[in-house]
C-alpha cells in the first residue's frame, strides 16, 4: 500500500502526510488547522516545526497557497499546536 506524501510549503521537503500539519481554507472562507486531514476545502501542508511555520508566514507561503490572508488568531493557534506537539 502506498503512503501519501505531501510537500511542506516552507522547507519544500517531502514527508508522509501524517507527519505534516494541514491548514485549510474552508468553503465558507475560514482558515483553520486540520489535524485530522479531513476538513473540506483548499489545503496546504507544513512541517510540525516552529522554524517552518515562521518561514511560511514570513514568506506568505500559506496565504499564497490558500489564496487568502492568514488571520493573526489562526497564526497563534498554529503556533500553539506546533509547540504543544513538540513538547511530548
């Protein structure tokens, strides 16, 4: 069975889909993290590393891929998810 592979929007590395964090622009226009990988909408993937999130935000890679600006509260949610995920 083939394992799905996706590319990080920041470092451009290719990883198994489950290793990455998916961020989605939902059909109603909200931008949300999608930890289950099932939310409908336009998605982009990033590594679960703070440096990749910072790079993606700094270079507007998420906004370009999602075709919408990433709200500050969503940025904070993404930082919390990545930070908490790296604690364990």
